[in-house]
C-alpha cells in the first residue's frame, strides 16, 4: 500500500511483526518521512560513542592543538583525561574543544600532531 493510499484512509492500521503492535497512519507517515534523517542521526551517535572511547596518549601536548583556549589547555593539562569521553566531562570544557582534540588525534602521526613534549 502506498503512502498516499494510507493517507486517504486514516482509519487504516498497519500491523507490524506478529500482529502484536499496531501503529496509526500518522506514526507510519512520520517514520517514512524522517527515515533518512534518523539513519544519519544513528550513524552520528555511533561515531560519537566510538570517539568517546578514543584514547588520548599520556604524552599528548594540549598546547599544540590550534584553537584551544588557554583555559581549556589548563583544564586538560591538570586533569590529563585518558579518553575523549573523560575530557567531555571536565567542567568548563566545551564539546568544541574536545572535538578539536579528537580531530588532532585522528591525524596521522607523520602529520606533526602534538603527541610528545619536545
């Protein structure tokens, strides 16, 4: 049945699975309309969960990350978080600052990332 047909007859219910769960037309229409958006959101959530577990090397030099404020560098240097997830939980540290660190961690070591104090 096409969405247009379902829309014309708003009394129709779709049964999903084993017939145990029924959704009204508005719910089905909403799911169809936003399916692509929801798929992208789920991919973003999965990426963020992976990034949250990304380890920060012990010898990582926060001062070498362009765009980090002095305050962020100070907080990070004092706390020395082991992962990006821990860095996100440091009071006063913005998600943007953690994103900068994550971007630097994703760079290949040959690109001159700040991983060791000189």
